[in-house]
C-alpha cells in the first residue's frame, strides 16, 4: 500500500461485508457493525450495489465466508483455552467491538495510516474500543512484528489465535514466511487462519475470469497481488514449520460449505482458506 494513505482494499472488503448484511441478510456471516463503521445506511448500500457485476457478487460471498470460517475456528479455539487473538492487517474488521468472549484479549495489527483512519471512523460512529482491545501499528515491510506485539503486551507463553485475512496475497514471500515463523514460535496450541491464492494460470477457465477481475481491480488502485502458493508445497512447508494439523478449503469446498445454492463458477485452484494449529 502507499505510504501515508489508508488501504483502499480494506475499505472495499468492509463494503462487501456491509453489502452482504443488506442484500443477503447476513446469511453467511452476521455483522451488526458492518454498516455503522462505514457511516452508511442500508438504502445507500443497496443503491451502490444495484448494478453489481458477477465478479463482485462472488467476491462478496468469498469475503463473508472467510470471516465466518475464521470466527468459527476462533470460537472453537477459545473453548480449548486460547486467550489472545491477533488480527493481522485488521482493516475495518469489527470483531474486537462485538467480541463475545469475555476473557479474550484482542491485538489489532495494521499499517499506521490505516489504523489511524479506522480509529477516526470508530469515533465518528460512536463505536467504543473495549478494554480488551490493544492497537499495534505496524508496517509489515519495514518493522518487526514480534517487537511491535511484545511492546504492547502480547504474552508469547499463552496460546494465541491469529486471524490473517485478505493480506497474504499482497505481501512478499519473505514477509509471509517470517510472519508464519513468528506464529510458530508462540505457545503450543496457537493457531492461525489465513487465505491464499494459487497461481492464476492454474485456475480453471470457467472461474478464471472472476478471479482475474478481482486481481485487476486491486492492482488498479495500487495494491496488486504478488504472492501465490501451490497448495501441496504450502502444506509441506507449514508442516516443516511446526503446523502439522490443518484444514484447507479450496474454491469448490468454500462454495459447498457456505453458498451451495449459488451458481458460482468454481475451480479446484484459486482462493483458499487455511486453518493450522501448532
């Protein structure tokens, strides 16, 4: 992202979550703060989405589903004793402000410009930061994640859940693996959910147009996809890093679990959700 400018893809993802509440009645993922944090009402959201392109509809369902996937995994982790949540690249994510787990401490990590913008939006919407929330400003490409988190009180000895959505595809492989090594250094029982994408050339023709349209859209605003993974190789490397337990949903599995009634184009390759545990 550009220095000194809030992430435009963070706003776009938040808009998709808001549109999902209005057009789809939040049937995959219910977020009562999605419109409020944007300062939007249902009528404005509906008008903005009136002439929606097919790729936008597919992306909206993908964003709603990945949030549901992460928050379902988090709820199970809390039942097993996880007491810290790190939201990497938090954008306009609202979990910390509707957190149903009283003993869960939340660390929101994001670029300083995006985080400052979010805090302005929160203030305008009268959404108050709970005492369980800690902000950790970080430029992934220039600063050390562990230093930023330890400076604001993260306890590496406590099992921790990391939610890392809509970020990996924008990072260099070196930063991605450095981050995963840090997560692997946390206490046993720590977990991470993230999404990744296979190389675009591997996506089946029926679905490639939808995936490529999304990629071209974000590239046009200066936040291009630069990081892709082969699924089998990723699984091997995660196992070697100390993440032997995993769940990985590819495009067909995502549609089957979350939107089986939608006639969305799918491929064995494309966007994935992955959940791994130490």
